[in-house]
C-alpha cells in the first residue's frame, strides 16, 4: 500500500506541474518539466520533434491514444494521469533494455 501511495503521489505531483505549465504557456520549452532522456524517448515514440511543452504533452498522451481536435486541443487530467503512469513504465523498459543483464 505504501509503495502504491508513493508512486501515485509522484504521478499527482507531475500532473499538477504539467497542467499548470500547459495552462500558463504551452509554447515554453519542454526542458522545463522533462529531462533530455525523457524528451529523446518521447521523440522516438512519437516520430515528431519535441521542442515545446505542447509537443511533449501531445507525444506523451499519444501513448494512451489521445488525438487532439479543434474542440479539445490539449488533454484533460485523466488522460494526462494515465499517460504519465504509462510513460513511467515505458521509461523503466527503455532503461532495462539499455543496461546489460547481470550474471
């Protein structure tokens, strides 16, 4: 139970920061909230350049099937939370692949 609460508190913190930054200025650099490894991974997953926070968010939410429209150009809280959670596991998998197995 403690592990789950710890994990979801980190997701909630990231969700709050991302939501606030998107509402404030979606065209600010993505490096504000994402590190360079995360941005490289998002760029590989989406196949598009990831420079602004808007582009990073759209690449992130592509993991859960979000497609922007005129009516909803940016995702809501539930989609962002699910995408952040899924991206955590994608990062874990990418890290496991890049490190050789120990005998």
